[in-house]
C-alpha cells in the first residue's frame, strides 16, 4: 500500500458532502457532456477503424473523469502536453469533434496535414494542445522546457503534462521531473495510472510503491487521487496549478483509474486483463458516479444520459462524415512547413514529383508546375 492517502471527493453513491467544486451548474453539465462526447467519439472511431475508414484509434472508456477533471482546472492560456489518451481535455476546452476527425482521417484540413497518425491531435486554439507523440515520455521534458520558458518570460501560464503509468519508465519522465524540480518550473505532471502499460501490469513495470512516490527523488511534491472521481481530480489539479502560478514549482499527480478497453484498436485486452478486474472497475465507472452527484444537485434525472449521448453521437457522426468527404492533403504539403525558403535540392525534388504526375495524367499535378 502507498504511503500517500488516496484523495476522494465523491463517495460510491455520488455524495460530495459540503465540497465546493468551484463550478457553476452549467460548468458541471459541460463536464458531464464532455465525458459523454469522449465516449461517442470512441464508439464512432472504433466503428470507423473496424470498417477500414481510418487506421487507428485509442480507447478512452474509464479514463474520462481524469481527463475532464484535470482540464477543468486550466485556463485557455495554459498549455497541454497530452498523452494519446486525452481526448477529453481537447473536447472540454472546445476543440470540435470535426477538427479532431480531420486528424483521424489525415485530410487536407488536418492541422498536421496528414503527416501524423490518427489520434495525434495538435491545436493552437481554443487551448494550446501540443502534438501527441508516439514515443513514450518524449513530451515530458518538452513540456518542462515550455513551462520554463513561460517562467523566463514572466507569463502567468502553466504546462499540464499528461502520461500513463508506462510513461514513468521512460527516460523523459526522470529527466523532466529532475529539471522541473531544480528550476521550479510551472509544470503539473499528471500520471494516469490505469494499471497497464499496454499489456504490462504495474507490478511488473516498477518496484516502487506506486507512482506518486517517484516525485520525492526530484524534490517534486505529489498527491494520489481517485482518477474516477472528477471532482477530486479537479481539486488536486487546481491546487497544483495554483502552486505553479505562484512560482512554487511543479507537482506530480497520480490518478488511479482503469481503461475499460484495449490499449488501442490493435489490442485485445481479454488476452491479459482478468475478467474479474474488468468487472470490478465497471462498478467504478466514472460516468454513472458523476451522474449520481449531478442528480443530488438536481441537475440530472434518469434518461438524461440516453438523450444527451444521442446528441453527442449525432455530432460526432456529422464530424466523421465531414472529414471523410474532405480531400486529402495536396502534394505540395510534402515539401512545405520545413524551410522558410525552399532550398534548391528540395525544389528539385518537388519539380520532379510534379512533372511525374503531369506525365501520368494525375489531376493533383495541376499544370505540372511546382507551386512553392
């Protein structure tokens, strides 16, 4: 057992005592809808992948409260360095399902212009959402560097750096926490401990007593929180953000949660996750737990989930249809966005590519002239 006490706000029946979340009724409902949007996006993405229309997706079911609770403690001037299981952070802050679907299809309106895998979202607005990185942990020191730059500039912003339990075994985790501890960078480290790093269970990945304790080696205070309790995650993140803004340095948050699905659409969790463990966490599903809280506040009644989820599914379906109908990135995007002025060797390659398409009769070549 960890020496860190598990922080909770909501009990199993959704009661919160006299806790003040700091959220208005409309903000609480926005948190709820954001969780349902994650599920609708997940469900649609799975169907798109299974039908061969996209290549890949990452399930989020069970992690929604951690994502949305943490996001709710941020300002839009803050920066998010996400893991690939953070759909809810983008959706909470107003990134549209359509913009996310453009990335899933890698079309011409994808912010990465089709250069990234699906799920590797990157947005400048309405919040700074830095591109997800496939190599585990590489974004952690990058987030620390950005946080330190904010400090040097005198900006009142923080960097939320999110990663899974497997990310703590990366070199980036250790170097990132070390630098942030030394520099007192305005960074919040969010470890989503969902029990498995792909198929590797926690006990086979680390000999330490949990993940919060890892902050001690780097002088980074830590907190252990119930990741299926949206209000507890929000509270812990808000406190960490306040510390960071005040110049008191970083915090490590370990959110205990569980992904009730595969690591990705390429994964079969039944091969390594015991059924009884899945059943146990099904009973801790963060969505009905938050619904019980909303009901206690007079904001939710039986049947609301079905109605709202149908609305979310319709919105995501429209987004998918829009993205699927959007053309692929044009040929010149292979050569753009690297150099301010295209050097001659790249220009020569571009001219050869366009000439080849012209000779093949491909409409994408235009008149055969390299446009950059």
